[in-house]
C-alpha cells in the first residue's frame, strides 16, 4: 500500500497556509523562540525589530550575556503559576512556556 503524506505549513502570525513559510528563530531576555512565517510576515517582523536591532550590540554565538537565567521549574509548578497569574490579572496561555516576567512576579509574590 502506498501512502502520501502532505505537510501544510501555516503562517503563525496570520494562520493562513503559506508555501513559502520558513521557521525563524529569535531570542529575547534569554528565551529562545521559533516562529513559522511567510516572507511577507517575516518582512513585517524585521521592520518591527529593525530600530532595536540597529541600536543593539551584536553578541557572538555561544557567548552568554552577563544576565543570570533561572533554571526551568518543575512541571507541577507551571499549573500553580498559571492559576496565580490568572487570579492576578496576567494574560497567560493554557499551554506552552510561561513567560519569564510572570514566573518572576509569581516568585516575588511567594
């Protein structure tokens, strides 16, 4: 029996199918992100980041900034953090990574 597997890539920004979509990576405050974008959406992202990139200092790969990053918390803490965040007016997704600013606010509140 023959099988045909079709992969449909969608633009994470628009939610639309995009044949030219590619995965792009970026990092903010030590958190790595990946996003699948069509060429048009990627251009929008570059235009938005442009002024900040021009003003920033470039770091070589493998060199870490002087900032201290906290180790990942156990999974069981995530549910408590999400519940606390929602009770305290933070917007947090039910799945995925909990933003560092919310984790920090939770830690300070404990």
